[in-house]
């Protein structure tokens, strides 16, 4: 399973990268705005800065919703760095753009997927990744994880090469269930990635090991 971080914060990306388990980054216009990144030059420079931190897979989203401009933006974003994956929304013009851009060897992440039909269309058009937003489905009392399971089954049935990128992951259980179901990628905030490390019994167990060591060793803990 690949781990992507869902943020445009360079410090968070660096922190996750330093952990040694990061396979990529997803951004979106809301995450870029949260970092105060505006204006084409600044946005492109920011994507370049992200690419300079990680090894691969930096999703950069187009803003256009008409075919001509999705294609233009997609090609421009792809030129920033070989690590860029162009993020295209699940709309009719987006599907046409996925077909065209993927034929130009530009990797596409089709975003804003909320049902299996949308995922099938994006996969057939040639997307490298499809991004179902499971947390946002949960937000409206629909079962986000059920969608992941359904997509995994369908993609397995047909051997689709498109990877299922579980997005809008809000907590550890989301991520663990996605792993159980066989999602290819999970993108989540830094808090979720770091939260995977934690268990209260790990903390109390370690505290006791160190205390017991000190009962019979007067010198400091060896380094
Ligand atoms: O990658 C998609 C993600 O950013 C959406 O997450 O938490 O805004 O629903 P959220």
C-alpha cells in the first residue's frame, strides 16, 4: 500500500518524508489556499518545491472545467516535473481530458469520485489513479468504506491497472480498513499518518522497560 500525504504544507510533507514511508503527495485548490499559495507563478513554484522533497507522485489539480483549458493546464502542470500527476475532476470534459492526456503519457489522478460508476469511467479513460472521497461520503451518512470495497472488487474483476487512491481519510480506522480492503493508495493528513504509530500500551510498555533498566543500571541509557 502506498502512503500519500494530503497537504500542501512543505513542513508537513518534509516531516512525513523524514519518517521514511512517504510515497507521494496530494494537493487540491483548498489545500493550496490554506497555505496562502495564490497566483500561477507561486503555485507552480510551490509544486516544484514539493517535488524537490518527495521521490514521486505529486498530484497537482487543474482549475479549468472546459476541455481546452483542462488540456492546457494539464500539460503545463506536467511540465513542472516528471513527478507531477495531474488531478482532473470527474466531469464530462474531465473524462475527455483524461483520455487525451493519458495518451500523451501524462499521469492522471481523477478526483471527486463518489460512486463506482464514476470510478469505472475514469479507469476506462486511462486515469493512473482514481480518488474516492470516503470521509465526505461518511459526512452525508453514506458508507465511504463500502465504496472502496466495491471499487476494489470491480477493478479486480477486470484487472484495471488504475490504482484506487482512497482520499478524504479522517482517522486511523479509515486507513486500516482501506488497507484490509486492498486500496492501492491512501492519502491522509499528517495527523493520521503519525497517529498510526501510537498505542497507549506501547507508551506504557516502553516507560516500564526503561524504568526496569534503571533499577539495575546506574549509568545512563546507552546510545
Ligand atoms: O484528497 C482529497 C481530500 O483532500 C479531501 O479531504 O478531508 O477535505 O474531505 P477532505
